[in-house]
């Protein structure tokens, strides 16, 4: 019984890890960045965008700055063939005094 439970939990963890791509923040300018995320399962509209926006906000906060989104892109269904759900935002980390 314990072995079956262990195998079930291990399988679920591996499945979760394989469906989510790690987010990478890429610097594209002096204070500008880009972050992309894809998910082989469809979590629903704007879910990926919210996740990467949250990560971008945390990143800017770690620099003692605030997030300013420049552009947002998200793929839409249907996801046929090699087309997978993905989202990307281009953003800046600006001074907290910036309007």
C-alpha cells in the first residue's frame, strides 16, 4: 500500500514538473526585461499572464523598484500540433517615484 501511494505521488509530482516550464527573466535593455512561460496543459485564459506578471513584480521589488508593463502577448486556443499555451511580457523596473 505504501509503495502504491509513493508511486502515485511521485508520478503526480513528475507530471506537474514536466508541464510547467521554468520562467526566465531576460534583460533586454538598461532597465527593461522580458519574461516568457509556457504550459503544455491549458490553465485557462490569462492564467499564465498573471503568473509571469507576479514574477516580474517580485523581480522589480527585489531591485527596490516597481513594475511597468510595456507589452503583453498570450497565445489563444486551439492548441493543435506544436502550438502550446504561452505568455510573455515585456516590462521595465522603474523608480517607485515614477508615475
